[in-house]
């Protein structure tokens, strides 16, 4: 049976992959780039269903187990090799990142990584605590789970329905149930990783792709359009396609990974439109489909699986947690180019097998593998020098990867900080509700207040002059921050008993549109507001300006810049300085970065991750922000 190949889909794959990459590098500008994964899943559902339907109609039997095993083998070996390269790099240069490798690698190769991350409480959106080279394997796990389940679902739908159309309606119904389940499980304001990772809550992606394959018949559509629009039928399809592509592009630029809209139907709607778009791209005579057959993009699209394997390790090592700042770590596009180059090389080596290497990438010939014989022949008989070099490189990488697994830290040590942060976040939420309802602390009772504090709490007053302590005790202020503020929330609550501390792990400013209004409606937005955001990623001038407008520029707002040694830090600090200088009457910059860099002992203020504060650093930060607000408000 001749199989249709739609080369325009290769271009769609590359554009989706580019969206995924840019989401991780420019999250505040391409906030919906994570939806590129949805396009992959919808496209897979469409193609697999189309193939199975063709075979069903032709009464061709295809072994379920052989087909599944072929898929596993095709995916598994590149995963192993590229993961071993990454682990070897960590072993040689970044051993502190060798955390939880054993369980992550095992579950990745067994295609259950998504559920392992769910059960361990890991967050896809708060990955600075323990960045892992295998976090992105959640998608490969979901994909392979679908490839195991979907043929069974398809066969069941065809067995109990009479027509292709009815089968498509069953798939559409299953997609709706999955989308509803996502909305039911998702809790606004909490980390969405459970519904983002879940096979059950992402089932609608592949189901919508399958439903589109069954319900949208392009030949019938062509006949219908010709009857009504004549020779303009291609034009009608292309206009609709351009509109759909514009909507999908807008979604990938603007949809937020943690917003209520995304999980209450936004992602489902995006997938539905993607399924319709993919179907229409197969319409014969479409100029949009023809343009997407551009050979360079198609060529890159055929290598997107390898791009997916490479992009996250490169992002982690050189963007998310680089060891130092240089032209490469501070530049996005050289890293994107590196991802593409490595992908092309690994594709040529492992898929095309352009440079055969005994054992590691030989073309199967059904002969038994004689390991030691092949090694002996390689070095005792004439062989291309490149083959020998590649064999040594493969061997080195696998030994290095195995050694990295052997010395990695155990799983129990990994989630402690995440659990502590989650517990502290719950305390913050409870205390904020109490403080929103309580009366303001009496002005003259600081000494009495301190008598009731524990010895640990009294330690937060260390280094803070009495006049500043009284100032903090009386001040009504709202603190808005990320995980750095989560870590110092206990000190803030102690020093500022009239304060609201609204902080969350992984928080980024670009996600907070509408948030100040929500705080205000709950009585949690005071007349003095301190904002400390920027450790997790950058933001544009327009985004910070809109955020400040929503807080209300009539309030007194303090902006604290960042010390983190990350590529986006300079842009964050420049943007904050510009905003403060533009509106100096009510917005003040507390230059923590300058204070931090002016102290030689500053690195000793940080914990092992080089970002968050240890107890000494946290106390210095409390002294700094208290003094900064005191100097402004006591003028």
C-alpha cells in the first residue's frame, strides 16, 4: 500500500520546535512556545490515525507488537546516546548537577518520566531549584504512552462503530473528556505540572488529531467548495489557513503556561485549531501548503526529534545555570545554532548512519554481535581513521555516562528544597489571609511584640537599628516576589507584622497580568508595595510598565533588582533602573545588585545553587530592603 507523505508537515514540526526552544530562552516574549509540544502530539495523532484507517479499509493486518517495538527502538537509541553525552559533560565539568540521575534516566528510558515527575512533585515551571538534563523527556514518555494506547483505542472505536465518521466522533468525545479532566484537576494559583505532564489530561491532543483525520475529508471538502466557489476554492482554503496559522502563532506568543485560561479550555482550543490546520494543509492545490514545502525548512523539520533531545541540556548548561557569563552564555542565537548543528550531526550519525561505527551504529545485518571480535578487527585491520575516532568517542561517552550515574546523588535528597518551598508557600497563603483580616498592629507595642517572639524570630532583628525596627513594625506593605522571597518570608513576617508577603517559586513578572487587581480585591494590596522579581527570567519594559500601572502608580512602589548570575540579569536590572528613573516620584529602585557586587564576601551569602540566600545572606537582604524603604519613607 502506497503511503502518502506530506512534506509540509516537516516544516510545521520545525516551526513548532523553534517555538519550544524560544519559549525556554525568551519566555517573556514567546510565552506560549510550550504549545509546540501540542502541535507535535496533534500531528502524531493525525498521521497515525490516517495510516491505521487506510490499513483498516484495505484490510491489512499490522502486528501491534512489532510496530510498537519499531517505534521504541527508533526513539530509544538516540535518547541513550545524547543523554550519555550530557552526563559525561556533567561528570567532567558540572558535577553538582549530578542529582537524581539514576531514577530520572531509568524512568526516561522506560517512557514513564512524566509520571515519575508527577509523583515526586517536580515542577516543569520552577526548574531553578534542581535543573535536570532529562526534564524534557516527559514529552517523549507521553508520546510513547500514546503510541501504545492509541492503536488499541482506534481498533476499539472502529470495532464498535459502523463508519469512519462515527469513529471520529468517538475520538472527539474522548478528547472532550480529557479536556474536562484537565480543567477539573487544575487548581488556579497552584503549579500546573500535574495536568501538564499527565497522560490523562493530555490525551485530547492525540485524540483531536485522530478525530480530524477521521472527520475532515479533504476530497469531500474540495468537491463541496468547488460546487459553491468554483475556481476560487483554493483561495478560500488558503485564507482560512492563513487565519488559523495567525491564531496559532498568536497563541504561541501570548498564552501563559500557568494561567487559568490555558487549562480551562485555552490549550484544548489551541489543539483543536491545530488539528483543523493540519488537515487543511493536505488540501490539494493549497498555496500555503506548497510554500511550507520549502526544502531547507523541510530538511530541518526531519531532524526535530534530535533538536528536542539536545535543546534542553544546552539550555540548562549554558542559559539556565551557566558557570560564568561570556559571549556564548549571554547570547541566545549561538546556542540555538549549536542545538541545530548538534541535531544535524547526531541525526547523520545515528539515523542516516553516514559514518558507520562498529557496535554503536552499524546497519543491522541479522548477524550475532561479537563485541570483542569487532573491537579487535577495528584496531588490528585497516579502518578509516574517522571510524576509529568515533568508536573511541562513543566508548568514552558511555563510560563517562555510566560513571556519572554511579556517583550521582540519591533521589531522597532532591525534592527536599521543593517540599520546603511548597510548605512555606502554604504558610504564606494562610498568613496572608489572616493579615488581610486583622487590625493593624498597635504603634507603641514593639517591645511587647518582641517579648512574644521565639529566639529564632528575634534573630531577624540582627543588624537592624531600633528606629528601622520600629518603622518596619508599623509599616503596612505588600511584598511581591519569587522563590528568593519565599525563602525570606519568615523574616519579613517577623519584621513587618502588618505586611502581606505574596511570593511563589518559579514566579515571573510576565505571568502576573491581572494579579495586582486580584490582590487588591482581597484587601492584600497596601499603599506601599515592594517587588522583587527577575531571578527566574526577564521581562519587557511594556510588561513591567503594565504591571506597575495595575498596582497603581499613586502608591509607593519599591523595585529590587537582582544579583543572579544569569544571562537575563543585566536586562532585568537595566529595565528596572529605567522604569524607576522615568517615574521617580512614586517608584524607587533599591539597587541590591550594586550592594551585592560591592561586597567581596557576597558569594558567601548564597546557598550551593548560587542563587538563593543562606541564613547569613537572607539576613543581609532583610537589612538592605528595610534600610532602603526607611531612607525613602522617613524623608
